C-alpha cells in the first residue's frame, strides 16, 4: 500500500534531486549551444528599445526574456494577471518591430538542434521560447514548480 504522504508529493523533486541535476545539465548544454547567442539577440533588441523613452517597456521585456533564454529548463511562461489592452497593443507593436526576427531565430536554431538526438530537448526548448518571443507583454516567467503548484 502506498502511504498518503507519497501521494501528496507525487511529481515533486526534492532539492538537489535527479530532476534538478538533469535541468542543470540541460541548461549548461543549452547555454553553450544556443542560449548565449539567443540571449545576446534579446539584449541587443532590449538596448535598441531602450534608446527611445516610449519603447522602454519593450526593452525591459527583452531583458527579462534574455535571462529566460540563457537558462530555460525548470522555468515556464504564464499569463500575468491584470494585463490588459495596453499589453495587447504593445504586443502588436513588438511583433512588427522585433518579435518576428527573434521568433525566426528560435525556429532556425530549434530545427538545427533537432537534427541530432541529443539536441532534441534543446530544440524543443527553442520552440517553447517562440510564443514569448512573439508576445512578451502580459507574460511572466516562473519556475515550473511554482507554475504547476508543486510544493
């Protein structure tokens, strides 16, 4: 018989467990093969956006995504509560000026990584970054444990 405490913690990974170790390994491989260069693209987009005062929110979103692009495993994107019409309008402007080429970078890199068996998880992570690269406003980056309510 399975104890009730084991049922409550199903899916949870203790700190320093196997899942945390695998995330770290995947993040390190990601950083070397794709993450650094994708983050550089986001930082450049953020710097360009911060030149004008009106586009500073886009620059901040771009810097936030750069951190996610550096270390994506173990984190996910969720909708931010209270994001309204301003974020929708901002996302339209973002797609036109920056989002499409960042999403294209993720698509090309993801396809290139999926060519090898070891690169498939990394390619899938690239595909996971496409929606936030297209529509970053009104989104929040959180740990997967926090997003799915795991203790």
